[in-house]
C-alpha cells in the first residue's frame, strides 16, 4: 500500500496520506531526517488520530445548537414584550380616539423607548382630560353668560314694550 506513494515520499520530504491496512483506514505520516536523508514513517489508525477532533466537533455542535436555542428564546422573549406593549398602546390610543379618557395610566416598567412611549401616552391622556375639563368649564361660563344676556334681553324687550304702551297711552290721552 505504501509502494504507490514512494515517489511522493521522496519528492515532498514530509506529509501524510491515507491507506487501507487490515480493512481499517490508516493515516501514514512521514518526514525526512536531514542528517541521514532517511524517510521515517508512522502508521496510526484514523479513528485514533482524529478521535479528539471528532469529540471537539461534537462538543462544538452541541454548544452551537444550545447557543442558537438561547438566541431564539431571547428573541422570542424580547419580541413578546414589544408586541405586548405595542398592543396596550394601540388599545389605549384607540380608546382615547373614541373619547374614553378616564382610564388608569399605563404601567411603565422600563426606561427604554417603549417605556418612554407609554409615559408619553399617559401624559397625553392627562393633558387631554385637563384640556376637556377647561373647555367644559369655559362652556359652562358661556352658557351662564348667555342666560344672563337672554334674561337682560328679555327685560329690555319688556321695558321697550312698557315704554311703547306708555307712549301710546300718553298719545291717546293727548288726543282726548
């Protein structure tokens, strides 16, 4: 089996190749000893030679699968949190759009962008409630002023009617 590789042994000076010996795949490693110009070779079963490499490959494969599973779990956890907060915000903004402004503030459990957005929606709701309260108060004042003006106009109309009746009576009295 080694006879086929003699030319390569002499030409390269060192290296390895695979041979089949006793039905088992073997690694034949060789090197030239410079002082005597001899080629020294060693045959080792491939299973022995690469056993540690196969073990390391198995360990790294397992570590890679575990790492990928951890990353998938982390991504799912973060995406679930993001979706939950966005759904809460969408629901709250929808309620506000329909005019429901008396909700409890959203729970702000982080200081990231989602937490800032939740706090902003809470502030917007509070400001809208305050603004609507001020508009309601102004509307009540306008209504009260309108009633006063209506009452004043009614009194002025009655006074004008009374004055007109008095003028008519005076005019009738002068004619007689």
